[in-house]
C-alpha cells in the first residue's frame, strides 16, 4: 500500500499507547535481551548493565544454567 496507513491530517499515536489507552510514553525496560555462549551452548540472557572501559564495552549479564537432575 503506497504511503502506509497514516492518513493526512490525523495525529500519530503509537500502537503501545493505543493498546494501553494512554498517550504518555512508558519508560524503556531496564534490561535488554541477548545471547550468551557458554560451556552449555548458546543460552538466552538479560543485559543488566553496560560500561565502557579502555578495552571496549563490557556488560553484566544473567542467564539460566542447567542443573544435572538427580
């Protein structure tokens, strides 16, 4: 569809605001999703904190660890 779904003369309201019924922008989530490669393979993780060092960017991540059953 040429021109998208925006009609001229109408106010743009983000979908998240239309769903929640508010026009205020919510705060972004404090964590970001990522992938972690460890001895158990590729695991989903959450970035809790970023920092820049002389060597480059570093982050603090949490991810699940599988326990041996039994």
